[in-house]
């Protein structure tokens, strides 16, 4: 069984108070195409299962991620990058189901999906690909870009004269 997060951890912790649904849950921030792990604490004892629903705006279906119970009153929810495909300001909802199978809303909060400079990848993107080509609209061919260094160490960009078709 997974234990709850320590008091000081890098996971987001959502503390629910089902008796005060008029009070918003903690605002959360994630990166576009990044994963997240959220712990939900303060869950009533009669809640048997829990899920987090992420609104996607009008016309888009909401995403729902199931959480697993890790301790009494504590659930852990892993959200893959699939849940955060776009930069958005939206809302998340904590939804439970009690022992009798009845749905139970446990609260809602704001969610900000921020732009990620590398689209969620930990690999730093290259400025240009190693094999970059420039399109010549006159000939309809692509010409390879190459960097050349002269005897003085000056770097210039040249274009391979022989083009290739795509």
C-alpha cells in the first residue's frame, strides 16, 4: 500500500472538506503535456472510490482519472500527460462514490495548464535539426543547410547546391 505523502513533498495535496462545498479547493498548476501526482486528503470514511474530473471547456468531453486509496481518508491520483494536452485555465472536481454506490461531490478547484517550453519532453529541443533543409519555391527542391568554418574561424551558413525532392 502506498503511504500518504510526507508533510513536505513535491506532490500536490488536495484537502477536501465535503461540508464546505462553497469553498474552492486549492488551485493547481501543471505543465502542458506533463504528468502529475495529486494526493487527496480528508476524504470521508464512507467513500469507497474516488476520481478527479478535469473540465475541458465547452464542446469537449471532460477527462476523468481514477485514484487509489493509500490510507484511511487518503487517495493518490496519477494523471498522465494525456490529461493536459492544451494550455488552459479550467476546473477540476473531486468525485467520490460511497459504500452504497452513490455519487458524492467532494469539491472543486481551479486548474491552470501552463505552456511547457519543450512540449512536455525532458529533452531540450535543438535550435535546428541536425539535418535542416530550406525549400526553394522556384525549383521545388529542398537544399541542405550546412555550417562552414573558414581559416579565421568565422562560421557561415551555406546551402548545398544539389537539391532533393521530397
